[in-house]
């Protein structure tokens, strides 16, 4: 079995993160900010071009007829629609981005002013940090549980699977697939995140997975 883990193509949030979405004070409630992130944030023109690249790259890695899974966030669904047009897609909450609760689109200054008890974990133990408010989940908790459930659900799946998801969820998936501590992956991500439209390819052998390839667009 081949599994291609894909980070969604560049979104408007990625491109204008600090000039548009993060404002101080934030003009939205936490619930409204999360709805904006989940349902409205689409792709940039660069993201559209990345999807054209993905269309060819995915076929080279896993063939023409993979089983397709996606996060329900718009930027992930748009990536699938453009990179794998016309395919039936299993939209699953297991591939959602980390839920940042009331901290969604909140600057660190505002977050720590309103929730000073969260500062230590957010600054030094990011995998344990649980965003305040309804739905907030930590990487080591909620996101990791979803990643484990997704990988376990691959038993008996198709011979080739494409999973389109988000940066933080990819950290959890990598921890499960590569059997590495999530803390190690978080430290690596401080230097370099999985790029937009980046692809990590795993092959199941015996009782585990082994990374066999990776690629990313060169723009």
C-alpha cells in the first residue's frame, strides 16, 4: 500500500497571515475566527499553480486511481478539487487542522494578555499547549488521537491513498507513521515546515510504514 500525505496548496491565510488575518486586537470572536479559517479561506493564484503541479506529482507517486481523503477545511477541499478533479473524496474530520479554539487568529500578545496561564506551554512545550475555549485541542492530545485513528483506519483500504491535510496534522501523522517523538518533529518544524503542496510518500511493509519519497513544487 502507498500513502501520499499532502499539505494543502498555498492559501490566502498563508500568503497574508500577518498582514490580514492576525490583527491586534482581533476583530472576531474565537468561534467566528474558527469558522472563517475552516469554511472561507481558499487558495491563492500561486496555490492554484501548485495544484497543477500536484496533479502530475500525485499520479507519478501513487498512480491514476488512488483513494482520496481530505480535511473538510476549504483550502484542503479546493486542493483536492484542482489536483484530483472529479474524484470521489472521503471528507473526514480526522484530517482537520488543529482546533485553536478561542486562540484562532489571535496574536501572541493578545493571547498571553488574556490567557497568561497558557504562555509557558505555548512558548516552550508547544506539543502540550491546549488553546483556550471551546474545541481547543493540543497536538499531543486531540490531534495525535485523530492521526492514530486515521492510520489505523487504513487497514483494508485501497492499494493507494492520498490524504490532503494541514501542517500540524502532518506532524502528528508523521509521528505515527515514522514512529518518531512528536517533540522531535516540532523542533524540526521550527526550522522548516512541510511546504504548501508538499508530498510525503509512505509504503506499508509488514506492520509499519516507511517513507519512500517526497517532493514539493519549486516555487
